[in-house]
């Protein structure tokens, strides 16, 4: 039996709250791989926010594509890895981008507190939007049911 997820399963999994591991090529080195908060709705784009002048942003601008992996931390393990082109890098907006991301990962009240506490240091953030092209998935629970 295959342990791969169906398209519906993989999209639902990726839409759940997981810290993603972003990987982006870096010339002359291994890829930069860092944890990120992200937003995803089934059938849509992957959206993340980062500092405009950060190493991550510079590499994303240069590479114009990245990979993101999200996983469970307890057995039976599951993961979704997705890769694709960046379709836009644009100024991040507080209410459209930053606040929904903070609330997703911290909850309503703590997310709002985080936004207020970090408002000035994140004023120059960018929104990075990626269109998923290639998927790699595993759901080891399927092997246990076989």
C-alpha cells in the first residue's frame, strides 16, 4: 500500500498549523534551511513574511523558487514537501499579511500582542508568494492500516 497522500489530504495537511522548514538555494553553499511561519489554503499559494533585507529575502529574490516541508512531530509521522516558483515578492501589509500569520501561530490575543510588540521592527517586511508545483508526501499511518 502506498503511504503517499492524495491531493486533498496533502492540501489539508499543509493548511493545518505546522512550522514549515524553508529551503532556498545559496550559491557556493548548501541551501539555506530555516523554520518559518506560513499561510496556505487548499488550491492556493504558499505565503510567508520575512524582513526585506534578510539573508532569506535576498536568497529568495535571487533563486525565485523554494521548497517548504511541514511535518508532524509524533508517530505515525506525516510530512508534505512542496516546491515551486515565487510568483511575487511585495511589501507585506499589517492587516492582510502579518496579523493573520501571528494569529495563526499564536492565537488571537497573543498574536495581536506580538504584532504590537514587534510593529516597528517588522515595518519593512515583504510577503513572498509561491505557487506549489511539485509535491512529495508521506503518511505512515496508511502503512499501519494495511
